[in-house]
C-alpha cells in the first residue's frame, strides 16, 4: 500500500498545474470535442481517435476506481490482516475474467451465477419498496391532509390519484376491456403518454445541458490567452476535409478516365 502511495505522489509531481499545462489541456479538450462533433459530417479518423481515447480513458478511470475503492480496501487489506474469508468472493470475482480464455471460460459461470442471484436478491426488495410501496404512499399521503391544503393542491392530489387508477386499469388484463373499463383504461393511455413525454423531455434537457457545457468550453478556449485553440483546430479540420474531398475527387476522375 505504501508503494502505491509513493508511486502516485511521484507521478502527480510530474504534472504540477501551470499555465502551460492549462493551455495544453485546453487544446486537448477543444480538439477532442471537435473530433467527436466531426462525426456529424461523416465518419473520419479524428472521430476514431477521440472515440478510442474516450474508451481507453474510461477503462483506465474505472480500473483505478476498482483498485483503490474495491480491491485494496476489501481484498488486499483484509488478506494482510489474515481475514481469509475474502478469498471466496475474490475468486468468484476473478472467475468472471476467465470468459476471455476459451479453455477455462466455463469457470466464469460460477461467478455470473452468484452475481445474478445476489443481485436479484437485492433488487427485488429494493424495487418493491421504491417502485411499489413508495408509489402507493406518495399517491395516498396527500389525501390524508386535504383539510390543510390549498384548492390547487387538492386538485393536483386528486388528479394524480385518478391518473394512477386509470393507468392501473389499463394494465388490468383479468377482464376484457369493454364498457366502463375500456373508457377508464383509455384515459390511462393519455396519462402514460404525458408521463413518457415528460420523461423524454427531461432526458433531452439533460443531454442539452451537456451540449451547452461543451459549447461553453469551446467559447472559453477561443480567447487569446489560450492561443485561439477553438478557431485553429476547427479551421484546420475544415481544411483537412476540403483537401481530402478534392483528393478523392481527383482520384475518382483519374480512375474514370482510365476506365
């Protein structure tokens, strides 16, 4: 553990934050952002570079998270304290990696079986308490204090309760949907459409917030203190695509003349 700490301290000392490093980081951030956006034009080598770097950096990040958050505190330290019981879950976890080795890939079944069973055992009670019991409580609880609520809050609570009942009728398949049941279930469809629309809108807003963040960095790093990183990289890529398109056009014309 001390060896890891010393190596990390030495490695961190190599990258002390300086204006030069900040400028280099700005150029890298702008370059990778524009490389990713270049896919909107067409698939190209710049996008592939950014894609592979993103995946590689993500894998490296998760490796160090697992190393310092799971392996060292939950496997290495207990073993150093002679707590041999951690060997069993450690072996089951390591068995998951054997799926990449065809000759012993059968060993990964034991790790996956334990993980699926344990995960199902955790998910079922958690799902019942959050997606079922909590939803019922959230629908009924406002109705118990209607005397102290404003007219708009009372209307909102009744509307939510009515919508829940209509949606439940839509998923009630024990009887044929006809007559009053069909009418109520049809109203439930509209409530479902409103819910899915709101969920989709929320997702789009979250994605746009990420997009605004990238545009904000492109604008921030376009100043003279960062040597116009955004403009230089963007113009360079446009020139590359123009030259590449002209070169391909020339090759196509030459091949057609030869034919």
